[in-house]
C-alpha cells in the first residue's frame, strides 16, 4: 500500500509577527518529494503557523491519494503531542486548528512523530522562503528546478484561492500529459492568510501633567539589567554612562533584520521575550483623573471598567498570542487580569513589583487639588524624578528601580514567550520609557487610556522595541 510522510513547520518573526509555513509530502518507500506547500500567512504566532503547515501538508497528501496512510514528522513538540492526544489543547485558538487538522483524513489514518529541528530543514526552509516572499509583497513560488515543472505565476489578488489553485492544477495536468513520468510535485495551494487587525498608535493629547508617569535611565542598546543600574543612577542624582549591547538569555534581533509590525527579529536567534502591557479597566476614580496609587483605597473596577476588560479579553483571544498572564497585586489589576485569563483559559500570577506608585498624601486627589494644597511639593515632583509626593510617597526614580527589577525577572522567566502584564499607568510608562531611552520629562507627555495595550519586546542583544496601541476602539 502506498504511504506518505508529511514534514511540516511554521515560523513567526516576532511571535506574533510576520509568519509562514512550509510542508513537504514524501513517498515513504522511496523518500521522493511528491509535493511542497508554503505560504506567508500575515501576522501570527509560531504555533498558529505550525498548525497551518500541518493542515497544508495533510491536505496535499490527501490530494495525492485520499486512501494512503500518512506519517507526520514535525519538530513542534506542542503540535505533535496535542495531535497525538497526549497533551490537552487549552488555548481556544488552537482548538479549531487541531480540529481542522484532524478532519482532513479519517481517524486512525494519520500517525505523528516528533523529530529534532535539524531533521526538519526542508519544511523549515520552505517556511522561511514564504516569509521572505511575504516581506517582498509576493507569493511564494515553488522552484522550477525542484518541481520539475514550468508553472505560470499566479495572477489575481492574494485572496483568490480558488482561481489560483485551479490554475496550478491545470498547469500540472498539462505537464503530466507532456511528461507522463512526472508525479505530483510541488503544486502551490493558496489559502486564506491568518492576519491580525492593523493596530495604530493613538495620537497623544497635548503635553500636560498627568497623575502617573515613569522613570528610569535611558540607553536603547543597554540590556535590561543595565536599566536597573541606570534607574539607581537617576535616583542617586548622577547621569548614567552609556552601556554597550550585551548578550542576555532571551532571543534577539540582529542584522539582517526582518521588518515586522512594531519590531524586528531574526529567526535564527529565536523569539524575543514579549511583554504585552495592559492598563487595568476604569475605576470610579479614573474618569476624574485622581491620583490612585498603591497607598490609597485600592478601588475596584467600575461597571465600565469590567466592560472594558471583557472587550480586551475578546480581542486578545482573537489574536491568540498570549501564553501567560501576570498582574499587579492591586484589586483593579487583579480583576482585569481575572476577566482576561478566564477568557484565555490561563492562570494568573501576581507580581508585586508591578504595583502602582505610592502617591502618599496625594492619593484620591485631583491634580488641581494637589496644586492647591501642596504647591511646592508638586513643583519639585514635576521637576525631578527623585522628588517624592507629600507624606512619604514613592518617587519616580524609586519606582523605576522596582519596575526595572520586576521586568528583568519577567524577561528571564518568560524568555522567548509572550506574557500579558496587567498593571498601571506608572509601570507601563516606566517600561516604555526605558525601552525607548526617553528622558525623565517624557513621563508627563504620555497618555494611557484605561484598558489600553502596549507591547515591549526584549531581545538577547540587549535591545528593546516598543509597539503602542493605546486605544480601546480596536477592541470593539
């Protein structure tokens, strides 16, 4: 009986980032390559791309012979174990992909085997070819020398899947008639790309003092741990020395880099540690723009805040990129994290370092009320990150040391993974400011809406890059 081997792989340059898959169908008896599939699928995660590669390979094998048994070989432990039934599929976005893969062939027709990455080079190469083609704005095309066919380049829009597949099948049939010895080789099957909505940064309001900011010490090329030293330097009142890029455990970006929405990465160095920063939903104090830190009444979410959390949970579930959820210990953040985690099927970890700044005697007051009651202290606070709020509050320099230390801990713990941090205005501004290498005065020039999202990716060479959304309109 005829038997096929399917080798499949997928990759994402950013995780999530520009993604593609590659699949190879071989004759199990001879090892001959019978078909290749590859496609750029837009912005997606590694796991989504791997599943898409599996599905494409299974479909290609079915086109060759719907009755032949199939043995799948992949270097994705997750996909192999889940499709073998040994691991439970928890992520809501993985379940439909796994179900689609299982539906291509009858039950029991497909077996699965994990292989080391070096044994999956053919599929990996095809996936990278597809991503390279996508970067150029082109479709992946099988090499004529590999395919043994002179297939015409597909025409029409990228989404014209039916027409593209029909043209490829017609070309293959014509080639078979001319060369009967040719088998089913490398015919491109087009499909619908997995694309995420385009997110745009919301224009900031005119620079104005705001009850929450961030601090630390900038140098865009310094590795994360250097920011702790830099933040302490600011707290000590001296200018930091510029650091040189250095290696760290998390994956990195290096030349040649590939452009991606918001950051770049190099696939040979792996994925960065990606921190998705979510400000908690509204509390009763939020619309009034009152100081609300870690030393106040610890307010809960309002009805609007809970609705915002539900919307962002739905949006993150659609994106399918979050692997862990970490939250500040304060009630409004924990409640937001709980709503999101429940939707994603994940557990919540509490990190004390993500708490908001302690605003001392200013807790619960508006900016105008503080100006009225403590004008000298407020002016000093606006002028220097070392100045603390009245009544023993926490300075932004002190906050920066705490946030940078928490960041280093999280980057080390979640290297190469995507983690949602549910936190507050000051911690988010701190992380963004440190990543951008912006001066302390930038703290009062950032605006963060309730339930807004930002992303900071940390690379092994010490660089960090920022992607800003800061708008809840895309979550509706």
